[in-house]
C-alpha cells in the first residue's frame, strides 16, 4: 500500500516500498487537479467520498492547468518510449513534465515554447 506525504506548496511524495515519486496538486479541495506519473487526474470530493477521474487519454496529452510551454522535446514522426518527456510546462513556479504514457510515434504537436496553454486542450497526439 502506498503512503502519501505532504511536502508543501501542493507537492506530495508518494512512496510504495522503495519507490518514491512526486505528485503535484492544484485547485480547490473540492476539485483538485493532480499530476502523477505522467498523467493528470481530477480528484473531486463529494460529501464524505472522493472520486478520481482520468482527464486525458493515451492519444492526446493535455495540460492539467493553465500553463506556459517551457520546452517541446519532440517533433511529428518521432518515435517515443513510455516515460519520455514530451513537453515541459511551467505553472505556479513549478515545472510539469508531460510524459509519454506508452511507446508510440508522435502524430502531431499543437504548441510551441512560450505559448500559454489551457487545460484539456491536446498538446501532443500519439499514433
């Protein structure tokens, strides 16, 4: 079973045995956007229960929040492996890497460095 430790400023350490990863959370407690292991989740508290929903699929990777594109590390046609950093976003003084959820080929890139992107808008599409 994993344990979650609040590191501060919306950053959490998720530990499962010897494996430690960071997660970032923003937004109000009733609907927090959580970036963890290359994916974005919306954690919505409802009454006494909490539900988690994935917010993007493997084909179109989107920003979890309004952010500025710090760097684009891929180009259309490029082969990527699971975990490769495709795009780095900057929001709230944090860098958020958008990573490949699986092996594939980049079909399209819909952003450029310095551009302001909005949540839910696809940034990279994989074949």
